[in-house]
C-alpha cells in the first residue's frame, strides 16, 4: 500500500514538473470575475483615421456594448457639443473624456447609432459613411453569432460612434443607417 501511494505521488510530481504546474511557476495574477452584467467597451477604431478603410468623410469610428432591454431596437443622435455627449456617455471612463473633450468637438462631431439585439455574439463595424448637406449615411456591417453557437441570453445594446469633420455639421441633421444592406427605421434623437 505504501509503495502504491509513493508511486502515485511520484507520478503527480512528475506530471506537475512536466506541465510547469508548480507553485513557483503559478501565475500570481487573479483570474477575471465571472460575467456580472457589465461589459467593457471594445474599441475597433483604426489607429490612424481612414487607415485601410473606405470611409469617405468618417474620420474614425468605434463601437461598444452594454446590457439592454427589449425596448427600443434602433436609435441615433448627433452630437456637436462635448457636454451633451458626456451627459450620455460620460460613464465610459477617462479615455472617452479625453477623446471627446470640448476641444475635440472643434475638430469633429459625432453620430451615435445604437442597436439592441436579443443575445450576445453580435459585433458591428463601419464600412463607409458620408455627409451630404444635412444628411448622414452610415453603412454598417453587423456580424451575427454562428447558428448553434453559445451566446449570452440577454439583450445587448451596441453603440457605433462615427466622427465627421466639424465643418460638415449643420443644425437638424438626419441619419440613415444601412445595416447589412437594410435601411434601419429612422427614429432620430431618441437615445
């Protein structure tokens, strides 16, 4: 019996040594907490404006997501002022307060499109965007989860922020969002 225990212990130590699973090699970083309903923003903007993208007048874009509800499926709002923007998105942290500061709005204005989907697994990117007069058109690519893939079974709200040159801004602008070739219903300023 002692001999068998000694062999088992020896095998356990050998396996730990071979796989690097010893206390000396353990990763001291704590593991991430399980999903709690808060999703960190994911920035998909190119590092340089228009880098590798046919974006027309779009200077840069980014997306983020957070929990949503079954209510409004699509909305948009145009921001020409930092205070108004930060009132709606100030909880996004220091990065947002820097990128969308009062001085930044001297250079660009922001078109924000928000879309609610029934599950996790969706992502969005901007294919192109342009301003013509007081109209903005954004061509958005929606990537859906693969059929049968594991997704969170909770509504998510995705926001796509697209920056345009400040000199193109006019009062009362409207936005048309084309998502995967389908024109989304315009509800305007209803975020």
